[in-house]
């Protein structure tokens, strides 16, 4: 269990907005949930821990099934960490237009009459996710009003602005960032370096797949694909210096690509956690 977090309260509040809203506004509500997660390090770190050991393809195959009669079913994982990771990945996929809430409900959340049941979707997907976040940070699940959110934020006026993801203005390179040019970096754990390459390539591959699904293949998307391809190559060649440089630059180059926002932060965290400087 973690200490109480203002960030967790934000996430609970927007989850409740989604649960109580009309399905017409589902896309915007999901975007707000993901924004709240990305803007709060405590919740994001919790989800990152759940994702670290999460096999998305395997767990999605278990959760979303189709019977011999052709009817779809959703089976929530028993493991709490898997629930958090699965719902988060589902929300990211919906937000990146891989499929819509309506499509998911229409295939896997039907009532006895064979009609779409959005309430079932909320109860089986969003409510468990919300409750586990609330339980992890010992906060109430009944945070819904803007006034409550504002009150919570006023209690956290000393929040370090450096924790906010992707500030509007580029940050100046830190001492740690500059060290790369001097080739004076060291690894926290050589035994885990191989896993760093594996995780980084896996994340880069997921990001590349998301880009392939973008309807408009802009120059920004094409540049992002080049960066991610280079990240994968650096991992294959076990070139941490190049990987670090690509991720450091990619943090800013990729920030304009909405569908990559969360995975970009995850990739940065995986790589930089392996490093410390003298």
C-alpha cells in the first residue's frame, strides 16, 4: 500500500466522471483518465510496476473470449496487478483509436437480450480499476466533484512542478543529461542491463505499432518511426550509449504524438533507471 496521493484522487475523480457519464462522451472521458495518470507520478509509477511483468497479448486473449456460439465474454483477471495493467492497456488502445468503446461493448458486454450493456462495461472494467487505485493509495472512491478536486490540489500547493510530465517549455539539460557527452555514465545493475534492452525494444515495438495505426501519416509520424526503429537497432546491438541518447532526444521529439505519450514516459523510465552518474 502506498501513501495517500493527490494524484490518485484526481484519477479516481475522472474515473467516476466516466462511470457516471453518457457513452456519447466516452472518448473524451478516457482521454481525461489517461491525462490524469500521466500527470501524477505516484499513480503512473504504480501502473508501471504492474506493466513490468504484464504480457499484454496473453492476458488479453484470456480476458476477451468468444464462445462456440459466437458470443463474446470478458473475464477479469484474478491478480490485482494484472487488472490494473489490462484496463490501462485497454484504455490506451481505445484512446489511440485501435477500437472504440462501442465496439468493445458490442462484442464482449451484451446483456441476456443480446443488447449492448454499457453499465456492465463500467462495472466489470472501470470500477475494479478505480477501486484498486483507491485501495493502493488509501483514498475514497467517492471523489467526483470539481470542488473536491480543487480542495485536494490546494492541500498540495508544494507539489514539485518538475514532476509534471512534459512541461510547456523545454527543460535545460540537467547535469545527468550532460554526462552522456563525457562518456562518464555507469550502470546501476549490470545484471539487469540485458533486460533493459529487452524491455526497451518491446516498448519501442508497441509504439511503432501504434504509429502504423495512425490515420494521418504526417512528417512527425514518419520521424517518430525513424527514432523508434533506431531505438530497436540500438537494443539489438546492445549499444546503451546510443539507446540513451535516442531516448533522451525522443522524449521531446515524440511528445507531440498523442498516442505515444504514455509509452514514451515508460521508455524513458526504463532506460534512465539503469543509469547513475558520478
